[in-house]
C-alpha cells in the first residue's frame, strides 16, 4: 500500500461559480461537473478504446449554452432531479442535454437497443444491449460512440476485508473498489464496458442504422473513489499498490471512508466552523453547497448516524437479527467567503457500519 497527500475535494474550476452573480442550481452544477471533472481511469487504460473526451470547440459551445441556461433556466432547473430515482439515469439525462444543446455536434442515437432476431417465431426477441450515445462532430464528420458510467467505489484493502468475495485473478486490485452494496466493483465495470458495451457500435444493426461505421468508441467514466484514512488528516488516504494506481487517473476525484466507530471520535474533534450534510443519492456528483439551516452541526450529525447505524441493531440483540444499514455519504462544509451565508464542501466521505464488508 502507498500513501500520498492530495487536495481534498478536487477542483472543478472553483472560480467559475464565482464569476456568476448567483449560485447555479444543483442540476446545472452536476452537468458542469460531468463535463469538466477528471475521468476515473488512466488515459492508457485501454489502447483499443481511448477515453471519451469532448473536442474543445464542442465543450466551449456547451458552456456558452449553460451560461445562458443559468440566466434563463429551461432545461436545468431546481426540479430536474425530481424526475429521477437512479443516479445513473439522472447523469445520462444531463449528458444528453449537453450533447443536444451543442450546435457543433449532432446526436444520432441515444439509449438505442440492439435486438437479436428470435430463433423461432414463437420466441420473443432478445436484446444484445444498448448504446448510450452516438454523435457526429459537424466540423470533422467523425462519428463517436460513448458509453457513460458514473460510479462511486470504496477501496477495501485486505486489512478491512481479507476474504472479499468475488476475487478475480489479476495483477491489480480493481476488484477491491466496491460499491456500497458490495455487488458492483470497478473491475467488473471495466470488464463490462470494454468487453461488451463498447463493441456494440460495431454491430451490423448500428452500421445499417447510421449508413456508415462509427469512427471512435470510448468510455465516459466519471465518479469518486474513496479510501481508508491513516491519520487525523482528512486526505491521508491509504492507496493500493503501483500496479493498481497505474490503472487510474492520478487526478481522479477522491474521498475517505470510515467505519462508524472510527468516525465519531474524529467528529468530536472538529472545529465548530465545520458543518455537515448527509447527501442523498442524487446529490452525489458535484461538490455540495448549502445554507446554514440545511446543514448539521457535529452533535446533530452524531445523533442521526447513531439512529441509522445503531437504533435497529442494539448491542444485546442476536447477531442473526441485525440489519445491514447502508453506508452514508457525508460532506463537510465551511462558509464560502464569496457567497456569504452559503457553505461549500471541503471534503467528503462514506461512513459505514462497523461490520460492513466483513460479515
């Protein structure tokens, strides 16, 4: 394992918001994050499929639309999130809005299924898969196929989960980056993306639909990776070995994770200027902002965490009766000097149950 000190909540052009007279709504900030934040994987992760990146002129056009949208909101409003329950579908909708409002590109296909003809007439068609986005650069004529994924994974070193199920025999530890439900891993996701989804655009159905072949396919993989902490600094991350880090973008978004019993002592020692939020799933993308009444102080946060992790699992109850409360994503905030009365995220991390990933 290796450790290095990195900035806490990563920078996504922090000064851009300061150039706007008012703070944009959550959906606006999430799309801006989706466009500008660093991808999770290293540029050389796949030689066959380079990372999906917007051409500079397209990104500039979308940003111009977003400035106008902030002043006269139609597509990105405070109600945008209310139409979604799943983070992936919400992110997919946001990226589609960006693509659709760029005059320099043409969105050809979105969420397009590929059906296989049934072997027998009485059997229904099977779906081979769906392509997320196929679009054409109007200036160059290049046709791009993108597969979007937005993921948050927690790194589980052997010290935390020595018997992690589903261990894959590889020379890295991508399988130790796990989702909160422990079913999804970064290893499985990359296998699915590069071994199946990116290959769909070469299918004859897509070629026939477009009238030509796709020129470039790439993964648009954004998100956050969370690491155990080594000392009292909120950025003293415990990283995996070099072979794993070489698979990752060194500037990927990072946060921490701690078990409930380890988090409470840290919380007690925090400055009273720090406020906290428990982030709902649809608020997991961009850095958090909140007014003071929306935030929690340390005592309020501790109470809510105790209710979540302990109320349904009293210490004297049989282990078999215990539930497994889901990890909670927290954001620590401080008042922002450029927006008086508003608090801005300074770091984030997951708090898990004391036996999470061990039982």
